[in-house]
C-alpha cells in the first residue's frame, strides 16, 4: 500500500475559526491506500499535556461544537445505496441518520457502514478502525467452572463492532446526512477536470456533535473507504454461466452429480457423510480424498464447507481450546443446546448448530468468536493442509466473520500451491439478506469469487433496482447466484444469474436453462444490462417501466433476456442498437447495417423446459409477458438473428432423453 501523513497545529489564522481554549490543538491525518482499493484513514485530535491557551494559562481542554467528515460524490453515479438503515436499492433524495435511532439488535453491526454508487463506480464508507472488531471478540458474559457469573465490560468494545467507533457515536450525539446539492466551487472544478461536467453532488456528511478533547489526551476518528467495483472496473462486464454448482447436503455420488451437471463444482456441505462435522473436515480425510480424486477423474471440482463461527464438539482440539478461557469457545451464562453439551461441557459455552447425521450420531457445536487471530490462523493452516493432502478446489463460506487481512493472507498462501492448476481456487460466499447483505462483506470481495445470498431474501418483493443493489454482485464486481426454487429464474437471468442445483430438497432446476445457454454459445458472454448509461437494447411501450432487458453476446451469438416485474400482463417491444453492437465488435458492420435498414431481424425463443415455449417474432414486434408469480411466461431468453430467417440458424441440443429446447 501507499502511506501518507500530515500533521500540524491549528491557529486562528487558518481556514475555520478555532474555538476559545482550543489553541494548540494538534490535528494529524494518517492514511494508507491498499492495492485492493481500500483506503484506511485516521483523523487524530490531540491537546498536548503542557499546552497553553490564548491567555497563556494552562490549557483547559478543547470543546468542539462538531467534527464532520464530508464526502462529495457525483450524484449521477451514486443513485443506489446500501446502509444507514436503508435496504439496498434507490438512494432516497435525503437521508438523516442518528446513531441512537432504534434498530434491531442483529443489524446494529452494520450501522457504521454505508455504500453509495452504481454498477460502474461506488464507494463504501466504514467508520470502523483497523482490526477494531477484535476488541469485542472476548466481550462476553458467562459462568466459570465454579458457577460464578463473570462479565467483561461490554460498553466501548460492544460499540466498536455495533457502531464502528465510540468516537463517531459520541454518546449518541453523532449522526449522518446525505443531501443532493450543487457542487461547491472547489468540488465543481475537480469534477470538470475529471469529466468536463460539474453537475450535482450527493454530499455524504458524518458528524460527531459536540466533542471534548481533554488536556493530554487524543481522540481518533477512523474512516475506511472502499472503491467499487473491486475488480473489472472499466472493463466489459462478463456473465458467469460456466461455473455450475451442485450443492450437496446429503451424500450424492460423483456419478449422480456429473449426470445432473457435466463438469460441475460440487459443494460438500456440512452434515453429510463426507463432511459430517461442522467446520471440522479432518476426521473423514480418507473418504474425502477418495471422493475428490474420483470427481477430478470425471472432470468435476470439489469445494468444502469450512469456516469459523461454530465448531463441532467432535474436534480433536475441543478440550484444549476450552482451556484457553474464552478465546476460542464463546462463554455464555445460558448454556443450553444438545444434551451432550449440557452434560459434558456444562458451563461457559454458547450452543450453536446441531444436526442428526445419517448414521444417527448427532453433531453438536459451540460458537467461536469472530476476529480471533489465533483461531483464524488455525483456519488458514487447515485450508492449506486440505489443499496439500486432499486436493480440494475451493472453500464454501457460510458467512465470513473475518478481517480482510485474513483472506488476503489466505490468497497469498494459496498462490504457490495452486498457481499451476487449470482452474482457479474458488472462495464462494453464502449469506442471508437479513439487514444489508453486502455491507459486512464488501471489504472481502477482492478475495471472493462469487456471492450467493439466499435465506430471508424476499426476491418476489424486490424492484429491479433492489435486485441490482441487494442481490446481485454487479456493483461490486463479483458474480452471483440465487437460492431456492425456479420462481425467480426469469428476473435472475436479467442479472446474469441462475440458481444452483441444491438437491436436498430438490427445488431448483437450472439445467434446461444451462443447456440453452450452451447451445447459444453463452457460457461466459459479455453482458450489457438495462442499468448501463447506454444499454444496447431498450424496452418500449406503456409497460416499459415494469420490464427489464439485458443483452448477452459472445462470438457469433447474441441473445436478450427479458423479465417482467408487473403484477399484470405486460406488452412491449424491444429496440436493439445495431450500430453500437457493431462499434463494440459484437456484430459485423454489414449485418448491423442490414438489420437497421431492412427490418428483417428476428427474435427467436428456443423451447426451454420450465422456462418458456418456442416462438419467433420480428425484432420490432410487440411481445407479451405473464404476470409475476404466474410460474410460466414471466420472461424470455431470445436469440437475436440480425439477418432474419435467411441467416445462420443454430440447431439446439438434446439432453436427458428428451428435447429440452426443441428443433428448428
């Protein structure tokens, strides 16, 4: 990273008045910009022990009416928002946030963060200090072995996690605002230099309220700024339809997995015979090694469920970890959980996930705290051991309670072990949509390969903008999938997403759609969505606001995904920008000119089981979609044939004993 620092004493002659009694106040700003796009800043206010006021008398301390952090952002580029109690979606015209606003306990940890941006650029503000969350790792109440209740002081440490910084919270005097306003002179000049247009700004201001700096003390206000997207910025956006997951909770043979999805990425969830003990995959190594070898021989790849947060009581190190006095096993005054834990562990633990396995055994687990360096070290070394000894291809993270430095270390350690592999080592993050799903993890995204947000995601109620900001990884530069059944497959496709095979129970079947994408040559196509400033396809008609379209293109193939967000039937037409397709190299100039001139271009819908019926239309024809929730006809995948019926036709394939896509 690149470090910088500046410091100096304020004087009455500098910009901004210095309050009486604050002469001699030292202001120091230190920062570091990392190569992954994260800037760590710290503003320190200090009054030296021997400072004197303007009257020459000993300093009485400095009482500031307010300290503000103002971040001007281009309004046109920051029309989506996540955070400050706003769910991912369109940015409100005004935001007023107070740290003391009543919020649900489980979401308080996100109140120190907000993201503002769009699909091409954005920034996340995090008021949490470097590794600061570790301060709360041991902040728990629990009974010791003698049954005596012992508690740490939860006050400051709790708020370090819950609100990011005790100083910004400042006894509930602090807060934040977002306002759209004309660019001030200095900001406007910088905007004109960058793009030739000053425009309006979305001004993000975080403030402390009245803040007192005592003599001989210092107050540090931490700030972290993450630039998004974390990868692929300025490059053509690509949809990942090639990475196909078979997510296995109950045991499935390699042959069954490969029959369902050729060359899949098999995720071995916890609780199955191969990976029975949660976050401890070291007691079934021989069976795992054999399964991975068999999968590799069949062209498949294998990931393991393995993270921190819970730890199986079957872990070989369990009792040694318990002796560390709460460093790794979270203590609690209410033990509970499975009978084995109550009978044998008895006290100073917090019961977590437990599950009855196929052989009748119960896997009982306890909570482990987040941000504990020594246990994170064990986790890192565990992954490296599994790569060397089992030859795994990736890790499935069910939540990721890590500082970014942990995943950065993991990637660096994996590089020499996996550099010669044909496929990359993938880290796959799963989380729920409770609160704001991106906010806890955005700083980890430079080291994450995909996101899968599922539980508590109310896909059916989300607007297109909420899908973009809350569910997809598009604004952050990471691909994603949806969890559950096929009910939202049309809308997911518009964002370059499908569900993954999750056969326990079997509710999602992306296979017919995968076959169609393969037949169209769209495994890793360029994706130009409705969210672009200049989309390649526009939706026309009175119902256009309730329909979204995204264009996918690869060598010799163009397709459009269309989906409805309407509770009633919609009618619309599509307008393809043929000339821009040619200028981007996605279509020959001759084909584009012919399509624009003679209007013979066609849209062809291949038959896809459970998704759509076959059909064909002129490219300018009116189309219709069924109401959202109908279960059929809620969207379309349309092959674009610029030269019409006389052009080259693709003959679509057969699979699993019947035609899924029909013949032409």
